[in-house]
C-alpha cells in the first residue's frame, strides 16, 4: 500500500507556480479573498489561502464585510471586483450567513474570475471539455493527485460516491473526458443507490465524497484499488484536547491495507484544493492578460 | 416484451402542447428554424419541425441562408434573432458547411433562446439541476419516454453507452438528478471501456447512444432490462428501393425478446426529439414573457 501524500504534491505544485509567477514582469496575479463574518473555520481557511498566495508570489486582497451585510451590498461588492482590472480571481469563502443566497452569490462572480469553478458556465465547460474555463478546486485537485501518483484512468472503472455539485459531478465529468490520464468508465453512486457495496467493490479507483465519517468499509473495496478520500468529518474523540478528530469518508485503518494507493485525511485531497485555487488564479491572470 | 412507441408518446405531447398554446391570447410562441444550404437530410428535418410547429399552433420562421454565407454573416443573423422579441427559440440545423465553426455558432445563440440546449450555460444548468435552462432535445426526450412508460430510475442502475455532448453526458446527468423519476445510479461507458459487455449486462436501464449499427447484442443485455436505442444508422440493404435501411445501435431482433421494454428504430427516440423542441419553445416563450 502506498500513501498518496497530498501535502507533498501540493507543495510541488506551489513550487512550480512560484517559478511561473516569478517570471512575470510587472503586475502579479491577484486573488480577492472575500470572507463574510467571523466563522472560525472560515478564518483559518482564508488565512491558509492568503499564506499560500504569498509563498507563491501572488497578490491577495482580503475583504472582510461584516456578517450583517445585505445580499444587495454583497452583490455590489462582487460587481466592483468583477470590474476591477487589478483583480484576476475572486473567492467567496463558504459558508455565507443564512440571510444570503449562497448560490446566487457564487453566480454573481464573473465566469472569467470564478477561480472556485462554481459558476454554471464553468461547470458547463467541464462537461464540454472546454479548457478555457475553471474547474472547481477539489475535483481538479483529485485529478492532479491521480496524475502525479501515476494513476491513468484509461480502461479503469472509476466509482464516484456522492453526486454533489462541487465534487461528485465535476470529478465524474473529468474522469470521463477524452484526454490523456482520463478516459475512465465512470459510475456515480449516491444515497439512493441499491446494493452500494456491490457497486463500490467494482471500482479500480474509488472516489469517496459522500460526507459521512468512515462510511466506506473494507467489504466495500476491491483489493488493489486506488482510494481517494474527499471527506473531512469531525467526530467526537474524548482523547483529543479539542474533543474531536478529523476523519475521512473512508474507514482508513481497515481499508488502507487492501489498497494499492490511498489518500489520508487530513493530508490527502485537502491541501490540493488550495494549490488548485492558486493555479486557477494564475490561469485567470493569463486569460485576462491575453484577452 | 413491451415496445415503447415514440410516435404515440410524441403525439400525446404534441396534443398537450396544442391545448396549452391554444390558451395563449395574443402573440403565439415562435421558433426560428435556420438551415444553411440544401443538405437533403436537413431539408427533411427542418420540414418536419415546421410541420409539427404548425400542428401545435406555434409560429415558425424559416431562414435559409445560402451555403456560401460567411461565419460573420451567420453570427450577425443569429444576433438579429437573439434581439428580436418576436422570436422565442432559435434552432440552427446541423450539420453546417465545413467553413463554419459549428460549436461557435451554437454558442452564439442566446442561452434564453437556445431551445436545442447546446449552449454551455444550459448544459451547466442540467448539471446544477437548475430548471430555468433548456435540456437538449434528445436526452430530454429519453427521460420523457421513460417517465411515460412507467419506468422510475430510482434505485436502478442506468448504463449509458456513449459520452457525447448532446446525448450521453446530458442524459447521464438527468438520470442522476435528485428528482422524482430520476435518482438512478449511473454508469457511462464508451469506446475506451474495458470489458464492455460485463458493464452493460448490469444495466436495469440501458441507453445506447454510441452511433454504431446494431452494436448492442443479446449477450450484452440483462434479461428484463429496459433498452433505449438512440442510434440512427444507415446500413446498406439491397432489398430496399433506397438501397439502405435505418437501424439503431441495438441488434433489435436478438435483444428485444430479452427486454422488459425497448424502443424501436425508427419510431422510438427520434420522434421525441421534435416534440421536446416544441416543448422547449413554449418554455422559452413563457420565460421571456415572464421575465
């Protein structure tokens, strides 16, 4: 069994991006990081993005509207960033306060600056295999992890567990694409799937993105499979100082020994998400600079 | 074995649409049918669409630019139709002459008038389960055929053979949606799939859209399956006056006896496509009228 080290691969990508960015004369690519309110997890996520941007040499602009901001005011703020030629990418940190329609806010971001890849047009481009769009960071990160771990999906059966808009569907569409590294046969399972273990046991590559702690057990995995664990779940653990521990959607201790390769949680898919956000920002910069 | 009669179901839909349209006071919904040049098959397809529109009570506007039209001129024509408040839907008949970029032309059609559902934004909306968009006519027709034949996909394994943009991918996304009638577990197979018969034999519902005459044989189908044949292939047949016959992607004579339900070719999915185009035109009218 080989552990796929997301931290290491993300660091490689960051190092590559740093070289690319350092070669840019003049204005550097800039990402606007917009965080509404003071959610503890959001503060830490935005800080991590800011820090990674700085390491790579990207500019970042932190925008911190109060939790009381109205939807109209937030739209106006996004419109400003959309029209600002000094801003290449815009990230609106989720979750937003309950009085704001999150989907509407994500859609307000111009497709050309949608480095999070949540815009309808960019999802359509993933389906159409149109490389001018932005792929959402988590599915893009999964594909990059696979590629850099020497996993070619061609002729493989890829089973995706979960049909969410930000992971399950886009990663299924990516795995299916007619391009080198992809070309997988793809099955998407979810809460309504009958006889789930029989489906997941067919997977040469299993991507678990169902958001249920340790849901995938050894009886659901074919020996020799590659397992990508996208889940990040908090479970109560009295032995920890914080009172909880992080776990994936895969019951790691029983599944890992069966696998050819597996991602740990934390340290697998998670770090890739930030790396892909930075990669998208550089892409947005180049697309904007080149018309 | 029950034959799914596409002609009958399409006629039912047309009759329903006719009632809806007759209730509209004032301007009736209008579809612009744009055909470039004199391709024989295109002439017949556009005529069929015109005739169905007339039966339902929709207006149609036939636009026949010469085969020598430039891409820029065609764009200008589409822009005119995009801006014409008297036109609700725009259909550009495929294929276009070789000197014209077909994908670019389809994208030129305003998403709000894209009754063919080929626009990137509308495909993104299918993925996002956003009902304000237009679903491409063939996949929409397949879902309607299934629904009106009493086939509920929930808990079923739906295997889609083919990953095209206009059939395979959108029908997979539709079958996967979290709504009544859908909720299927979906597998997409294609030319690079290893051990294809083992995959297709798992299908409770098999949707063949691979464009290869009589490709699906009895050994590839599970007894009791529902089979939807999307293929329309011409094969040489000296016994026919025309010198050819039409056949689907399924080897009908050997597969049909195995099936719970199956669509014939012709007379299965084909007629549904025109019916769904008309349904989309009425939808475009209502969306335009209601802002």
